[in-house]
C-alpha cells in the first residue's frame, strides 16, 4: 500500500525520510518488527515504545511512526511524527485492512456489567434473523461460524481490524463487540466506525487502573463522544450515568429503562429459576433468563435490534427462545434438589444483583451459600465491599481463591474479610483451595438450597503466579453433584 493511502485522514506533523518506502507489515510490538515493516511507537501504560526504535531499525523496519523523533535517524528509514501514536495505530490498522468497520454495521456496548450477555445475544439475534455476523467478546470471538479464542475484552487495534476484515471477506453484515474502559482510554477503538453504541450501567470496578470513579466514567464516555451523527446511542436511563454518556454525543439519542419513562421500556411480571415473564413495550414475553439485571440486558438487546431496523415481532419471538450465556447465571441442579448457580459476578454491584435475584426467587427460608473471591493484581478497594455485600445477602459465605495472579490468595482473602463486620462474621468461612470451598458449600447445602459460585463464570482456568491451570467451576460442581 502506498504511504499516502495508508496515512489517509491521519494528521502527520512531520515527515523525515523517503515516502516511497515499502511496507510489508505493521506492528506495535518491537519483537515482531522485521524487514520492511512499519513500527508504531505507542506510549503504553507500562512501556514506552519509543525506547525500542533503535531495536526495530536494526531489525529492518522501513517506517517508524512516533510522537517524538529519535536522535539517530538513518536515511533508509521513513519517520512519521504524529500527535498521538495510539490513535494513529488504530487509524493505520483500519486503512491497512481496507476500513472494514465501514463495511459492517458495528455495534459496541460499554458498561460495568452485562456487556458479554448483551453482545452475545445480539449476535444470536442477528444470526437467527438470517444475517451473517461477527462477535468480539470476553468469552469468544466469532467470524461467521468460526470461533477464535478471546484473550481480552477488547482486542488490540491490529487484531481487531484484521478480525473485522475477515468478517467482511466472508460477507458478514453485522459485528457486535464489547468496549472496555481500558480500550476506550487507550484509544484501542480508534479507526472504528460504529453504527451504534449501548451503555448498560456503571458501578465500581477497575479503580486499580482508572484511580477514581470519575476517571472510569469518563473513559466510558470517550466511546460515546467519538460517535458520528449517523450512529445511534442507546443508554440505560435508570443508571444515573446513562444521561452523562449522551452529553456532547453527536449520535441519535435513545433510552431504555425498567423504572423510568424511556424510549424502550420493560417490566418484570413474574420470575423463577426457570425464567421470567417480561412486558417489553407493551407485549408480554416469556424468557429463560432470570433476574432484573437480565431484564436490562434483554431490553438492551431489544432496543438495539429495533434501532438496527429488525422487525419488532420477530425480535420478541427470538428473545423468547434465546438461552443463557456461558457462566452467566448458569444453573446446575443436583439429583437431591440442590441448585448451584455459576456467575461471572466479580464486582460489588454484580454480586448484589445476583444475590438479590436469588433471594427474590428462592422459596421460603432456604439457605443461600455463596462461594466467592477476588482477582489478584486488580482493584483492591472493591474486595471488602464485595465480601460485605455477600455476607449481608447470604446465609453462609465461603471466601476462596479466584485468579490470584501474582498475589498470595491468603492476602486477597484477608482484604475481603476486613470488610465484614459483626454480626456477619459468624456467617464467614475462609477456604483458600477453590475446589474444597465449592465442595464444602455443596456439603452444607440441603435440598432446595442455592449455592452461588461467583467470580469466574465462563473461565476454564485459574491463574496462579502468571501460570494458567485448568479450572472450571461448572465441571467441579457437576463432579461433586455426581458423587452425592
């Protein structure tokens, strides 16, 4: 691709070198730089790519995109100086792969909870309506019918545009993707053309990265601030931050809600462990999902589907047939009548939502036994809050290891335990080994009781000291139930 075409619509403040340079590949990883590659020096969170410019030149890179020029500028290397190399990377990736997002109807969702469920159900909705669609989510990436492993909520720009280019190549009409606060803040969504955006909710999470709740909120808002006038933005107006997202947003603005007047409205008529009877825009629909938080997710799916032009009756019919998403309020029943629920809930709000849902559905004075932990090397401030909520809303709580990463599991459990005040401490057990914690919860449960295993959901691993070991909450529960 010619340099001028590759840098189309990208502001370059200074060129140094021959613009007839040949480019064989683009990378922001200095280790992947090869002969005739373009290296984009991104100022990352932990590492500044500018430090590796001499290394990539030695490896044979022919073009370097940077925010500041290095001292050594060989004549055979073209340097392009830009104001923000992270933004430039997304724009370059888009141009390199033929601007794939402009050839798809791309819908993104951001928020603390509900992202994975909403995009997964939107993807299922589109495919059941007969369209080819792509999915970029925490759980999996899908190109048509091909599944690609997902390593993070929002992929890096080069991977993302490559995946979308593959979607365009096989004739996908739509792509549905999660937009994390990290991705928005780090400009990983630069170069993408969104047809629509959804905001689910905002509660405490990722304060290890964003430092303050306001910073976290503003990172989410960056996504909406970047929308164009021909896109739609639909937000949960029951969340006090919903309308904040729409401030200074150029897109067509819509709201959805369960409690307030909104463009799209729903209410829960009936709820059990088998599902919910909802009224959505005046029409009653039975779904196999449980809980008010899922009512919001389904309403978001309905809202976006209608805004994409799908037929309302067909959308409601498909909603009534859709099944749950892996690791999201996933029910497992034992022969003896116990119910285990596996859920990804790993924030204070998510734990509260799931436990309140269980309390609304569980019969009589049945026990709710919660097994939960917290991830290592992540927001520590939410740990005591999560434990406090769990003990207040459960009959018994077992604190255990989640993904400790590079922290001692015992230290994480101690952080959580510190948030539990008398008399709730009487409900508390601490069992570091997650398998034993789940086994203990199952042993304590009687017929009719509910065991919530929270935090890991769909994950099939446990990360300890940087190494991922196979671990699946669902497998452990099923094995224990089979031994009864």
